[in-house]
C-alpha cells in the first residue's frame, strides 16, 4: 500500500513552510499544524516533517529529567508516526532511523534514572522501528 495524496497538498505544504518561517515556532503552533496536516492527510512528506519537528521540540535536553506528561505526549507523537510508517511504503528510511535512535536514547536515559518500566517501553518501541529502516536494518540489528 502506498501513501494516498489527498486534496490541496500545495496549500498544506505552504502552511507548514509558513510556520517554519515564523520566529515564534512554539509547541502550540506546531501541534495545530500537525492537527491540520494529519486530519486531512494531505501530504506524506509534510506529515513526516511536522512529526519530526514536533518530536524534536518535545524531547527535553538530557541534562534534565523527562517529565511524565511530556513523555506521554512524545509517546503519542511516536504512535502517529508509526501509523504513517505502517501505511506508507515510501516513508524515508533515514527518518525511521532518526525516530528509532531518538526512542532508543530516550529508553537509555530512562534506564539511567532507574525508570526501568519506561526504559523498557521506549527501547521496545525502538526495536519495532528497526523493522522499518530497510537496508539500514542489518547495520543496526547486531548492535
């Protein structure tokens, strides 16, 4: 199954680009943009870029402990990303690799602060994402 391209892909992409150009790129505006993009499922590339930015903004600096509410929010974004990945044959391998690496690092961070249940959940997510990195899989499988 390949990704479906719905109506008005140019409009949604231009909305995303407009958001990127703003100087106040905050979480609320990014979440609104993600909602607009995923509700209409306008363009797979726009959804991918938006999810990437949303996850990147949501993950905290590793110098401070991740709050549970933030962790759950990021988990929700990962579930959306997984839905897109599983329904789209053309999801970029490098993007899946980035998601996998971020999930793994989050799990390792959780382990380092003795949150073993959370660590297991995030590392298991990284292992699920390993199935979607295609030709890169063999390089990471043994690690």
